[in-house]
């Protein structure tokens, strides 16, 4: 299988806390299981689920990694693990990569609650967006967020990513079709990079 543009990749914020995005790997199984177990109530309301009649989603970590690796090799997914100061902290996945005239993708993520409130996810998203624009050659990134998900809404607010639409019953989440607010950013909006824009805003 061919190597996809921009993958594999390891990205680092170089600041404190040190946020690293790197390929999700089989060796993450223990840390991943522990984080998911401890954060079940925190994460389940926002987890994607398979709608009736659709193939079931992976039920084990190893199957999840195999599926993501296959999608990465096909160039449709960039599956990152998030590390904070060397500790596994969650996942960020660039999904639904479309080439041709679109050069588009969407980003989804989850974070261990132990790392919440430290600016980790805005920094991780900014790093991923910059990588998509500068290395993977994409032009537009979209993030879909449930209106009730205040934590994710704060991420796009901190990054100053603009809302571009509202999609009723957009994704199957936690067992039902859920409405989502849509946020989008294009390469032209961040000529110096989204991480640079975030750093400038935080230091202002």
C-alpha cells in the first residue's frame, strides 16, 4: 500500500505542556484502555456509533488500529495519538480526506479528562490543521460539534475558527442521529499557521 501525503508524521508543540501528535500504535493498548475506562461517562455522550443497519464499529483497540492504519495507507485518514509531557492523553483523527478539486478533511478528537483545562486540545488541533495545510496539501478543514458539547465549542472559540453552518441529524452519536454545528477554516485564513495565531492570541 502506498504512503499517503503527510503520513506518517510526528508533531510537537515545543512548549509547556509539551503536546505531541504521533501515529496511534498497537503499543498504546494499555494506556488507551485505561483512559477510555476512566473517562467512560465523560466521553460516551460524544462518541460516534453505528446507525441501524450499518456495519458495527471496531469493538477492540487492535481492530481499531488495524482499521485506522488501513485508512491511513489509503490516504483517507491521519490517525494521531495525543501525548502530553510523554503521557498518552487521547486521540485526534483527520478523517474523510478528499482529494481532487476539494482537498478537504474533517477533524475529530477526544481527550482524557485528566488533561482538560490546560489548553491541550486547541494546541493539538492547531498542530494538526497546520500539518494538513503545509504538508498534506489540504485546503479546507471542518470540525463538526454537537451544540451541547461545550468543551469542544471552547476549542474552536479559542482557535477563532468560524462557524459555517448547522447540520440537523448530521452524525450518529451515542445511539441517535444528532444535530451538529459546523466550523471550517481554509489555508488562506492562516497564512502563518493556526498554531502561530493561537500563540499570538495567548501572548497578547
